């Protein structure tokens, strides 16, 4: 099985550390390796280096290769423009089919926190075996919810399709977008809903057939690109075809329309490291302050404080549940409950020429 690490995101909600030229997946938190390197190291425990590929933008090529120096250049499948996860995955499919027409592919995100690596890796192999026996299906993992999360998408389980040992595959009944707290509490009680981490496993050929059915313009572009792989004309055709296309996610473009979709519930601790609150939940303890850099806190609890200004001390007194991020040129202070809305600041900066330098 081949692995595709999606690393083309910008990470707007982790601003001001995640920036246009230094996105979150290439950043480190709390003296650990960068998020993308941690993802790669996790996958290397069960997969060969040659079977791990990275999807990202051509403008991030040098940065990605710097963080993953062990990977061969051919293992970076780079896009000239951001056109959403559908084209990122589609482009990987045509590259992999060129090498192996029977290729099975799993999608991994470069910014996920996973505590039980072995359970995760075992789950990927269980999904792979399901696809080998059922190549007409797309399969994905679903995480058993630990609390009523409103920031994740959910998967509703349908009827039982297959049981393999302790692992059960269910038909996907519905995908649900981020719910309100009231609805999320109902999902938690019902035992029919799973968090959706977007860990898909599929035969590359099957995915391309779905492009042909649901995204025909994207499919035609991919076939033209496929014909030029390895030729001197590849880059020109890649640029030309990407320019024509609408930006669309794999979820909206294909996944939510597929009938033959199976989900494998996994009971592991997982977080999508997409917001500052998620960083606090992933790396910290409840009520305790989570601190990086020079910080002096008094009568304050459950704060996330990252100080990357070595010439400055950040001092706290009598404040709770805040996100405080200080860099060389930006200071962010917000409520953890509002950390999903940091993108509002990005929109404001884009509309002000004076502040665009902080993007």
C-alpha cells in the first residue's frame, strides 16, 4: 500500500505561527519535531520509505524536502496551484497508477495528533485488506467520539458489512458537517456516529473511475497530465490543466456521493491539530497551563502560551482559558473558545494593504 501525506494546507487558524511561507505542518511545537516530520516518522514504523509520498504546492517544494530529506524527489507530488484535496489526490492517483496499475492508496494528513500509533497503523492495514477483497469500495476509518466535539465532521454508521476478528466494517449511512453542541451531544449518546479524520483507503483505479463519474472535467485534466508524466512536456501540461479547474475538496466532489463506502471504527486518541484549542488539548493537561518559551504565570490556569520572542518575557496574572502567541512581529490574544475563528483575522489582514505583510 502507498501512503499519500497531504501537506498543501496553509493552517490559517494557527496564525501567527502558521504563515503563508511557513505553514503549520512545517512548524514545531513544544520542542518536538515539525508536524509533517512526526507524521512521516509515525508512518515509517509500518511502511517502507519508498511507499510514502507527499502532496504539496510547488512553491513549498524546498521547505517540504528540507523537513523530509530522506524522501526521494520522485516521492513529492507537487501542484502548481492549490485546487483543493480532490486534485491533490487525483494527481497522486495518476502518478501511482503509472508505476503500479493495481496500486492501493491511503491518505494521511500532515497535521494530526495520534497518541496510539500502533492502533492507528494496524487500522490502516485492516483497511488495506478490506480494499484488496472489495476493490470497488472506498474505505475509511472513523474515530469513536470521546466528547461532543463541534469542530469535526461526523460519519453515521449504517448496517454491518463485514467482521474481521475484532474489527467491524459498516456501510457509511451519512456524512454530517460540524454540528451544534446540542446535536453533538445527541451524536455521542446514540453510538451511531464517529468522528471523521478523513483517513481514506482505496484502489487508485477505483478513485479515478469516481472522478470520471462525478468530476468529469477534473478527470479529463488528470488523463492529459497522466500522458505526460516523465516527459519534458509534463510541467507545461500540468500548469495548463490546473489553471482551468475549479477548486474542490475530495469530500464535496466525490466522497459524499459514493454509494460503496465502508467505515471501520477505531478507538484511539486523535486530534486534528487545526486550532489553538486543539493544540492545547493535544499537548497539554486540563486546567494546567501549556507553555513554550519565557512565561511567568500566577493565579492563571488552562492557558496556552507560546512565546517565540527570546528578548521578551510574557507574564500572566489572574487569567484563564486564553491563547497567547507572541512572535517577532505579531502578538495574538484570544479566548480558546474562539480559536476556530482566527481565520477572521486573516480575512481582515488580506483586506488591509498595510497589514498583508503579517500573513
